[in-house]
């Protein structure tokens, strides 16, 4: 295994206490190596003209000025920090489940940290919302790099609790977003699909671009338990005892149908969708997704 993979795997990073260091490792080592950002602002602001120099792109010549003055000049632009990113992280009790070194919430907060770092490095504004069936915390978007410390401090203290209520939370968050931007939802999405799609429609109606990152534990997909098991609902505390191998095939089929519905529903509602499992090194999984997104946009 390459040394970089050892250093950046969830197993190794789980031993690093400084979340900012984790985010910087992921972004500087991998994501910022991409040639073009997968995010983009909505416009640029004109700054000034300068004389055309050999090698300048012809498309930047101001032909109106040429028509008036018979001189070739280049339009220079100053990039605006027009992109406002909102990272929405599900902190409901179901996010506490784990069969690996990472709970789903821990995995999600590492994704959130890396994405926040990336956007601030690009001078984009980024905010954070933590929710279960209610909106628990909302930090408005800011574009200064020092804001990362506040975001990471909030993520460090996030704990899984409460019931899942994605639809209500998404609508409440959407109502508080006054300017269009990029919405990144990080959740296990273990809720009624129609409610989730209703929240996504609200964001899209308001002009937001939406990315949905689903985080699952591998056992939630495979149901590969090898002996009698007692299952406890992390949100209701209800328990049942069963022999999982008798249910595995039916469970896997039901889960596949559920995931297919989520994926197609996100696509139909104009949201980008990607799935992660907590046994994947999150840095490589995120890089793979961003690379794919870059090709498609």
C-alpha cells in the first residue's frame, strides 16, 4: 500500500485529533491537484482594460473598443466570490451506526471538513447546517479563510442524536437561504424518499445547485451478519432478535430498490447524487467523485 494511502485512510486519520489537519491533507494532497475547480461562481466583474500582448487569448479582446479606437485591448476581470456553499450535515441518531472505524457521522463530518476547506481555498463562501428532524445549528456562509476554524469547531462537537426528519429540516433551511448557491447534503438518507425529494425541489425552485452525498455503512447494504443478532433502532430504541441470514436476500433486494429510487429521484429533481460507504477512504472517494463531476460539467 502506498504511504500516502496509509496516511490518508480513515483508519489512520481517525488517530489524528486535529480536524483541520485532516481536511488539509485531503484537499492539498489530492483535490486541489485537479486542473479545474468542480465549483464555479455565477459571474465575474469587469476590472479594467490593458493593451493586447502576443499570446493573449483572442476571445478576451474588447472589439467594441477596437471599433472606436482601432486599438487592441484586453478585458481584465476580477473574480467575484459569488458562489455561496451550504453544507448540510445530518446528525440524527441513525448516523451513529458503525461496523468500521468510522460512524456515518464521523465520515460525514470529514467530508464536510474537506469540502469546506476546498471552497474557502477557492475564495468561495461556505456555511454549515446541522440537523436531525429540526435545524439544530446554522452558520451563515463566509468567504474568509479564518472562518474554517469556526466551522471545524462546530463539526468537532457534533454528536448523533434525535430522530430523522430530512424533509422538514431541508424546507426550514431553504427558507433561510436568501441567495442562490451550492447546497451539499450529507446524510444516510434513511427516510421517506418523497419527503427528501420535496426538500430538494424547494432548493431547486429557489435556484440552488444541489449535491446529495449519501453515507452508508457497508453492513447496511450487505446485511452480512454471520450469527443471531439483536437489532436496536438508534432513534426509537426498539429492539428485535432475528437470524439475519434468513432475511438477507429480501433485505438486499429491498435496499437496492430503495437506493435506486433515491438515485433516480435525485436525478429527476436536478440534484447530483453520489454514494459513499464508511469502509472507503473518504479522501479517495471524494476525489473520484469530484473528478467525475468535473468531467460532466
